């Protein structure tokens, strides 16, 4: 039952991310005729040139890429990518039919807000192990046969897609706005992913260290290290608890400490990365 709940929660979060992404495009970027990266950017170029709704070329291009990728990458290719493509197609079809006028009339503001929303949406999807497909699929297929960084492939593809808007609008300004959207979107993705994985390290000084350690291990299922220490002024030996938790768990941990020993001395620091059981895997 717990696994079903986790799966439902993951797909619910992915759906929210897809909605935010689609809203950023349909409410800010598309009405302002700003082209972003990815297959969505290709679909918007087709829309600008032919007025074919974005969802149609988005679905067709991604459908072909997914079929090819299943053959190249295997049948176990991400089910979440297929889900994301279908749901994002639905959101594009509904929202583009509802939103026909620009939310804001200033192009730079549209680029900034649209880039933030599109990036945050993709970041949320990535945080749940999902993908919006498109150039991600192309990058994975090329990377299978050529030792080329997927990040570079996606970057080059986005630059080409955004620059292609010049063929439709004949405007350098539109290209610049597209690059602004791309940069802000990339930063927003990193911000979301970093925030989701951020870890804090706590050093806890307390006479009730045994009870605090037992409660943390029991209630939070986190590993604990006891460090021997000596107070310089008092010359008394003491035990220091060192524990690593996700940032969103820190409030719960502080609450546990306060209930056991309100006078405990605590040092809390953010750490760049934690690798091992319960945290990230080493990928190098």
C-alpha cells in the first residue's frame, strides 16, 4: 500500500510540474512570440509559421522520438517520459484554447516569468525521475553511440531552435529574448533540483545525547555518529551527536531535540553533497 501511495504522490507532483511548465509557455512565452528550447520550442515555431496548435506537432514529434528510443534504448525506456508527454500535450491543448491574449504586454517580463515557470515545471518533473522527452531523448540516443555529453547536445539543439526564430520573425530581439528564457529556465531547473536534494549537517551538544540519538534513529530512521569531545573551559569530556538529514527534515529533528533537551547546543550547516545509503549515489 505504501508503494502505491509513493507512486501516486510522484505522479501527482509530476502532473503539477507539467501544468506549471505548460502555463509558462501558453500564458507568457507563446503570446509574446518568444521561442524557448526543446521540442516545445520547435512546436511553437511551427505554430508561429502555420497557426497549427502547439500540442499537435509536440505530440507527433515526441511520439516518433519515443518509438525510436524504445527500439534504440530498449523496451524499459521511461514510462514517466511517456506519461509526461501525454499529460503535457493535454495541458497545451486546453490552455492554449483558453489563453488567447498576453498576460503581460512587456516582452522582457514575459521572457523572465515564462522562463521561470517553464524551468520550475521541468525541475519538478526531473526531481521525481521523470522527463519531458524531446531533446532529452535525442541526447540519450546519441550518447549511447558517441561519447558526447548529453548536456552539450541539449544546449546546441536549444541554440539552433531559438536561432531559427529569425527565419520567421526576422528579429534579433526575439532571439535575445529566447536566450534569456533559456538561461533563466536552466537556472530555475538547477535551483529546484538543488533545493530538493539539499542536505544539512547537525552537531548536537547535550547531556541527554543517548535519548536524542535513540529518538532520531527510531523516529527518523537516520544514521547517527557519536564523537568524543572535551570542553576547553570545563575540561569535561562529552559526546557530540553528528547527523545528516534532508533540509525538509531539519524542522522535525529540531523539534525532537527541543522536546528532549531545550537547552541543547546545536550547530546546523548546509553541505554541498552527501553520497551513500539514504542520500545520493556516486555517479562518476
